[in-house]
C-alpha cells in the first residue's frame, strides 16, 4: 500500500499523472482545470454501490484512477482544505447528486437526513467554489472512454435483442416439390412437364416400383468425409423419393450442376451425384421395358388427316446430335468428328408416329456414322414390314435396305429443273416431317444437352438421352 502511494506522489511531482472524471458525459480533467478536486470511491461497499448507481456506472470496474470530480457534489458535501494548497475532501456518507441529466440537485432518499448548509461567519450561506456552475460545465460533443463504455454496452444489448428476434422469425425453408405446388411455370422450367398435375400423374405411374431401386450404401462417401478436415454444412442425409425425382429432372431439364443442386436440397454433392446416376439407370430400365412400338392397325386408327396422301406411314425418322468433349486420342477424335460439322458429336436416331408419340429411340453413336449406317445399326429396319412405310430425310438412303415403302424427298435429277410432281412430293414430305423435328426440339430443350458433354459423363449420357426422349410422351401435350 505504501508503494502505491509513493508511485502516485511521484507521478504528481513529475506532472505525468492527470485525473479524469468517470461520470458519463463529464469531460473534467485536472490537466485543464486546476480548481476542481477529484475524489475516489468510498471503501464502504454499500456507499460505493450507491455512488455507482447514482453516476449510472453500476457495471464499472473500479481502479485506483476511478474518480468523481467536485462538480457533481453540492458545496455542503465538500470540506474545505485544512491548509493552504491542500485538497478538498468529501463529507462522510456524501453521494454525488449533480449530473447533466438531472439539471438539479436530486432530493434526498427516504430515511436519509439532508445535510445542513454551514453559514459563513457573516451569516450568509456559503457560496459555491469559484468556477462552479452547471452552465459553466463544458459537456463537449466528443465522448470520453467512459461514455463509450456505456454506449457500447447498450449497443451490444440491442444487437442481441435484434438477433434473437431475427432467429425467432426465421422460417426454415426446404427445397422440394411442395415449393412449386402453385406454379406450373416453375414446374415447366425445372422439369419440362407441362404442369404440376402432369408431374404428379407421372409420379403415380412409377411410384409402385420405386422401392425396388438398388441404392448404394454411401460408405465410400462417409469414409471420404471422415478423412477431410473441413466438415460439410449440409444437414440432410437423404431425400424423399419424389424430391429425388425432382432433383434428377432439374439436372436434366434445367441443366443445374451437382454443386448447385446440393446447395438447394441441402445435401452433400456426392449424394446429389449418386441420386442422378441412380435415377438415370432406374428410368432407363423402367421406361425402356415398356413397349412403345405401336402396331400398324393402331397407327392407322389414329392417323391425322394431314397424312391422307401417305396412309401407310408407320414411323417418321429423325436424327439428333449432341456435342461432346474432344477426346485426347487422335483415333477417337476421328471417329467422333461429324462429317458435316468440324466438331465432335454423338448421334442418335428417333422414330415418331404420325400422331406425335415417340415409338423408337436408338443408342448414341459416334459422329462419323452416316445417316444410312445409323439407321441400319439402330435396328429399326427389323421392325418394319411390307405393309408399312417409313418417312425419312434425304440423307437416309435406305430404299434397298428395308422391305417397306420409303417416303423421301426426291433428289434433283440430272435435268436442270425438278419435275412439278417431284416438287409437290418434296413439299408434302417436308411439311409432314415437321412432327419429328418438333419432337427432336423438345428433347433438345433439356438444358443438359445445350453444353458440351464432358468425357466423365460417357457412362451415363446414353441413359440420359434415352430417358429424355421417352419422357417426351409424358411431359407435353400432343403435337
């Protein structure tokens, strides 16, 4: 205790120590006003607590330098110095009462005796010290550290209250099919189904066999996650089957990447990739097991009026191309390159009935395959009989390869001008082949096929293309 007093005396003698008032909004300092006196907090616990409450600093951590200036005491509460140059003292039991927010002396508390004013020898009341006035007390606009402590505590409390209210009002939202119940436009964008009703109808068709899907255990994913230092923030481990179908459709129809789908459905990216592969194989097997080839009698029964000049038409054939990544091998690059375009493509053949239903889908082949060879490889020729007719484009030179009749736009003969009957024939065939072009366009509307197919998708692209073609029969209205 003696060492601390010696330190204070040394600081005063060397003029390195200046006292400051800790009352909020008070900027009094002994550095600029030598007429003021600064008083430490009393040692009595109850009296010290009353001081802290009165100055509105009840959470203040008291130190040796915590002082209250004489401007906050009435003249009756201060004792004059006993010797010249001495310091004024505070009366025993006195509590500061003058503050900027009171503008007047606070009345004494109940049960507390109001201190009496000592008159001067001439009988008049003692005047306040020189320079003391509430109006003369300079409350500057720049806050002191004491002010910042109080304002900081209030701001922190307000922030906590606001944060708590935001957390209470936050409604947890999940991304799933229920999100698009009332929006057919969103369903059409994300799934290519015409409406929410059609999507549910398709789900009811496949729902009985969904439980038969063979699912992977996901042990590889769990082991890979355990070996990484960064843990995933996703909260879900699995989705409902109908939401898995929605995720697959969003990947195929909207072209969303696996990382984007993982964020939307709050699952791990590897889980999204596994769901896509699972549903591609499941729909490929399920829809491919159905017989979509229609008998000739059923085709004639539903033949549109536009085909009255071609009443035996069984199927309209068209070709679709998907751009793929250029392979590193020069031999594969030659096989994948299209003869008509200087880019690597994969080609697939589609057959459409005259009334617009998809009745045949082939596998994907390399881009160097010609239309005729693609037709022969697809196996469509084996389904055509003598009483049927097939409608093709000019590139399909298959008249000598099939048993049935072939409707094809006539070629320009060596003569400089085509005959009139051939011109009419070409116009009629081109007008009717619009049906297969429309179906092909519906397949290509799946955004997955807009971009270049990477080599990593080589194992699933054939399934994805076939599923996209077969889903046309469920997604849209008749042509």
